[in-house]
C-alpha cells in the first residue's frame, strides 16, 4: 500500500479590521443574511413562526380508530402531482379573500343616500342652489360672448386708426398696471407689494437742493448766510463736547493701586479692632434709646367707656350728615349755574380740540422727519462750504468738497429707507496676518 502524501494545511487568511471599511469588507455576515431572508419569507407567508401559538403550528390527533397500515406502493410517485405545479396550489397559511357583498341589496349605494334623494326630488340646499345659479350665469355669459364673436365675424374687420390707441380690452384686475410685455408673454401673478410700497414714509426730497451760498460763484449775502449756518453748527458741537468733558471732571480717576486698597478697606470693615483698641459691639447704639413695641398692651385705664364710644359715633354721624347736606346744596345750586357750566364745557371742548390739533401737527411733523430705526441716532452730513479766499470764478480751478457717496448714503437714512449706521473709515482687520516666506521661494543665503 502506497503511502499517501500528506498535503499541508492551507493557512487561513487574516485581514486587518482596523477601519470600518475593512471590517465590512472582510466580515462574514452570511448567517445573518440567511436568517433575515428566512424571516422575510415567513412574514410573507402568514407571519413569524416564533410568534405563533402551538395550536397554529401543530394538530392534535384525537381519533382513536387505528388506521390500517397499507403496504407500501412501489409506484405511488406516479399519482403525485409534479413539483413543477406546486406553486399553483393554494397555500393554507395565506388567509382567503373576503367574500363580496350580494348584488341584490342596493341600499348601500350612493344614489340611495338622503341628500341624493332630496336632490332627485328637487329640494336643494342653499349651497347647491347658489352653485346652480352661478353655473347658469357663467353659461349665459359664455353664450353672450360667443354671440358677440359671431356678430363681429359676420361684420368683418372694422377699419381702425393705425396711429390711434387701438381697441380697448378688458384687462383683469391682477394684470392692471402691468407693462405690455408682461401682459403679452407672461401669465403669472405679480407679487403683492406691501402697503407702504407706493406711499412715501417721509417728506424729505430724494435729491435735496443745496444752499444758494454753496454755488461756485455765489452772491455775498448768500455766502455769508451759509458761513453763519456752518459756524452755528460747529459752535453747537463744541458746546456739547465741553458739556461732556465738564461732566466727566466730576468723577475721580482711580489708579489701580488705589482701587485695590479701597476694595480691601471695604471688604475688611468691622473685622478688626479700631485705632482706640475697642471694638464696637452690636446693639451699642440702641442702649440709650427706649424701644417700644408696635402695639402696646391695652390697660383698663386706656379702654374707652360705652358713653365715650357713643359720643364719638354721634360726632362721626353729624360730620357725615353735614358733608352730605353740603353736597346736596351744591347740586341744587348748580341749576342756577347753567350758563356758566355751558361756558366751562365749551372751554373744555375747545381745549381738547386744541390738544388734538397739536398732537396731529406733531405726528405730521414726526412723519415728515427722520425716525430712529436702530440703536444709532441719525446725524446729518456736514454742510459742504468754501471760505471766501477759496472761491473761484471758473470750474477749472474749483476744488470739490464733501463726498457724493456718503451724501447719498445719508440721504437713504434720512428718508427712513435704511437704519442709521456709524460711519467707519479705514477699518482694520482684527486678525493679525503673518508674513511668511515659503521654503520653495526662499533664496539661499
């Protein structure tokens, strides 16, 4: 007998599963997939076997009769159906299709509903009646329009003026105010504009006319008026600045060392003995002062007798009677003061009307001016001017003053189109950029 050659055992391949990608690639999950496939098949064919009861899975045979054991038929497979036709057989695990309702009973049909019966008898609801009247009106309108078209075709094309306005057409409400291109080539609803779209929120002009003294060749009086206005504005700014500086002088400027010493003194107050070596005890100030309770106890000497209480009650009643009598007398005397009361009412009404007019004028003035839409208060651009020595009579030698872009920006703020913003010039970048030379671009030393 020849010796069989022993083949070496094949090494099992080992793969790295450090990353998720390698773990998914080299992990064997065939058993999990087989289990899930089997579970899906069970769900399609009657439910999971694990959730069913024993009575659904097994049949208890209670018959006592003994079946006769028949001899095995050698050719029994010939009478069995072919396995090819097994899928055509009904599956006992699938529930049967529910039976259809009998066709003889027609009470469930939609024609036998109560509102259908009322409609067939000519009884309509208000909604159905309104819908029917609308359909009649639409039908009549369509018929009239078709008749008009037929009449116009029968007459032929009417002559019209080539340079005239042309035939007037009924433009729908949603297309009114649209241009010819929009009405001809588009069929979309325009975006609804806000209520203030065509209403100006201020009376400030879009382009304000400059002062007459700001001309390149102004008259002497106009130029002096402009310089006086600029002087008053600058003087007001200087006064405001001095007022702020004077207000700041009332505060002491603390140095860091002084602030630290003051903080320590405040925090350590009462913890140590004073300079005379004594420490103030609590309640020392209240020793010489007598403290009385808020409600002292009642004694027999201080209690009022019944006679005293009756007397005080009578005094209070007389005071109330006199007060009511005086009020009644004043009301009776008002009958003789009808003329004076009418004059007083007229004066009060005139005062109320005067205050209403004043409030209305104030509101109109506020609408005409600039509103504060943000945290920053609006500041108008300074007036551009030139001194008398800088005036020239020609445009060639004229030097421009002010900034046109800044004036337009301020005009938007003044007309309440945008909120007031602080003007920032030459804003520096917060990030400190570093200058670095790359190694590839660095020249050798």
